[in-house]
C-alpha cells in the first residue's frame, strides 16, 4: 500500500513516524530550522516544493492513501472573519 502525507506547513511528523514508508510532502518555504533535528533523528527525507514540482504525482494512480495534515489554528482568522460577516 502506497501512502502520501501532505504536511504543508511542516507542523507534525507523527504520521511519517508511524508510516516510515510513506512519501512526505512539505512546502520548502515553510521549513523551520528546528525540524532539521527531528528529520535527522527519524531519518525523514521530505519531498520539497510539492506545490510547484510534485503536485501532479499525488493522485490515485500513485497512492492508495492520502493524509493531509491541516492545523486548525491556521484557519482561525478565516472562520473568525466569516463569523463577523454573519
């Protein structure tokens, strides 16, 4: 079974630790320096710039399972603005 993990902001490596065989896609622009230690410790080699160079590879032909890591605190300003409009 082929697994893809999209962690846009590189916020949580937990799924990659649970599924070490999975492909781990992150956005290189949001690559914090402190993640280098974690990636080194768990031998994680992310696939960078997936939005521009590898996005077409993430599909149902290449992967059986897709996990998308999305932190809710990133969307709070969006929902807060909707609440103000209602």
